[in-house]
C-alpha cells in the first residue's frame, strides 16, 4: 500500500502496514492517520504542524505535561553512565532509592516495591504475590482471584481473567479460579451526580455472597480499580471501597487496588487510596510513575506480605518472579526525576484544587444532544453518550475524531468520552476542552 503520509510534510513517508497497532482499528486508522510528531507542555503537534490540546495526558500517563527537561536530562545522564544493570542477584542504587521515595508518598504500611515495566505486568505480579503469600503462610488453598465486571487490569492472562471487559477476553482463554463482583455503573440512580455517586455501596455486599459460595479459605485476593478508567470513568459509590475493605479484612482476603490510572495525583491525592481513605494490601502502579517517558510499573505492598515470604534458608530465592528490566536504571532515573517534579510543583494534590472548576465546566455539557451522564472526580471526567440503535460505539468514535481534527485529544471507549488532562492544566485550557468537545457533540447526530 502506498503511504497516505507520503504527501504530507514532515512525515517519515513510511509504509503503514508493518506496525500492527494495539487496540486500534488498523484499517480505519491507516486510511486517515492521526500522526503525532512532537509534544510540549499541554500540546501535541501533528505531522501537519497542527496543535492538539492533550485532553488525556497521552494515555493517562503524562501527568506533569510533556517535554519535561528534568526527566529528559535524568534519562540522558543515566543512559550514558550505565545503560543497564541486572537486578537478578545483582543490584544498583536507583531502584532502592526509588522504592524509598515511593514509600514516602504511598499510604502508611505500603513500603515495599516490586518493579515491572507496565501496568499489565504489575497486575500479574500482584496476583502472583497474593498466591505465593497465602501459600507461604500455610493457606495454600486460597487460589481464587476475584475481579469485577467492567474492570480493566491490562492484557496479561492474569489481567484479562480478573478483568471484566468482554471484548478483551472473548477471543482468548482465561485462568480458572476466577470470579467477579458486579460493576457499580448505575445511570438510572446516579446519572449527573456531582462527586461520588450516592447509590451502589451495597454492590460490595456481593463479596459476602462469593465468600459464602466459594469459602473464604479458598479466596486469595480481590482486585479492583478504585475508579474504573478504561471502562469509562466509573466512580466508586460513597462507602463502597470501605465496605470491600471491611469484608476482605474480616475474611483474610487480600485487597489489591489497581492504581495504574488513579495513581500520581489523578484523583486529587497521590493515590486514590488516600483520597478515599481506604488502604489496600497492594497497589499496582505504572503510567504516571515516569510521566509516561520510559516504560515502568510497580507493585507497592504492605511489608507484612513481603515478610511472610522471607523465611527458609538465606540462600533460597523467596519469590520466583521478575523481569529482565525490573528496576531498570534508565526507567528508575526517569521515575525519580518525575517524583521530584510532582512534589516540587504540588501536582499530586493539584487535581483536588481544580476539581470544582473542572466539574462545573464538564456539567455545562449536560444539556447537549445524546448526553446521558457526566461523571467526574479530581481531574478525570467522562461524558456518556447514548448509543445509536444497532451501532454502539459509532457516536463516541465520531465525537473523538471530530475533536481531534478540531485540535483536541480525547479518548473514546464505546460511546463514552473520557478526559484526563495533564495535572498542569490551567482554567483556560479546561474551557477550551469543554468548548471543543461541546462543538463535536453538537455536530454529531
Ligand atoms: N490496570 C489499569 C487500571 C489500567 O488502566 C493497566 C492496568 C495496564 O497497563 P499497561 O501499562 O500494561 O497498558 C491499565 C492501562 C484507555 C486506556 O484509554 C487505558 C489503559 C491503557 C490503554 C488505554 O482506557 N490502562
Ligand atoms: N523469553 C525468553 C526466551 C527469555 O529468555 C526471557 C528472559 O530472559 C523472557 C522471555 C522474558 O523476558 P522479560 O524478562 O523481558 O520479561
């Protein structure tokens, strides 16, 4: 196929067939590519030189905005000094330092870190640690993993098994020993709620039923996103997370918060666990950890989990798990520089300061055609559009595309438009996002 880019300035004029793009309608995209070329602050520039306001912090990851010098310099220094060093039976200082820095901002007790390269790897790692932990304590019958409908936990076999998005599962095979809680999206009772929805905490009681069904002695862990991101910004009803915590604690079940999206300031505190006052046993993180600049993820866990495995002979490996790039020096350098920025610029709490303005602005879209719900917390939001008969997803996609060509990047998941701008955003950019999105919704029948 001849390149659709060949006639465009600044393009690499590459053929587009070779790269099988992830989670993309490849044929549709390649017929009319949206090709980005550079990024600075809150804006991308595409290959045609058009400015595009980043309404999604890349893919929920560039929380400090783009082109941060300090990160680029830290990466460049580290790659020259030592490009790679193994962390299997060998070490280098950066991941130790990073683990300490993460413990400082994490909820009290979660002061151990296992490093990975992505959210998906973090999830599979956390699930494996949960199983290993129970076995080490003589409770090896705890094998069952509980996720939630509409949950997104990445694309590993563990993650899709506990995940609850049908399209991500149906072509594959999933793990046995998995069950799911019901999701908490309830348009009938909660549509257009400002802040956390009032109704739905009782959905957590379903966990008691799963305990009755399977037996607590067979359940290892419950994993949930404190706020579902990928499925379209589904917020936890008031009291819901607290209830999950009470039930899991009572039955000796580990609670894992998947904070890949909610981590690093997105909902107004360093982590959702702190914003909503519930401390899990483990948290999975990625994305904002390096401001998206270098792939890296981690599991942050309560020290008692690690301690449970620190028995047996000293010369014995305690956990048979790890990635070649766990604690990669260049990624760790990027993460340390990122944390410096977040802390120096107060970005971990900035979403709480802008939350009211953001919410007010988003709710200004409430009267537009086909808008059936608006949800927001911190600096994340969703505009939920009614689906067309027999063509779910097409309206959302058209709004997304219309926004892009009008200079705004949003995400669409089905007919839900999701927004998660860099935490460095100012009010005038919020206004611009709302204006452009409003225009796109109005234009889309
Ligand atoms: N858990 C959660 C809660 C996530 O949101 C992952 C795990 C997987 O992380 P990696 O790094 O393996 O992709 C995610 C990732 C979207 C979108 O627009 C969301 C994600 C990834 C890509 C797109 O909804 N979340
Ligand atoms: N496949 C093979 C053949 C390997 O040797 C390795 C690692 O040594 C892996 C997969 C896993 O790669 P990674 O550690 O980057 O996840």
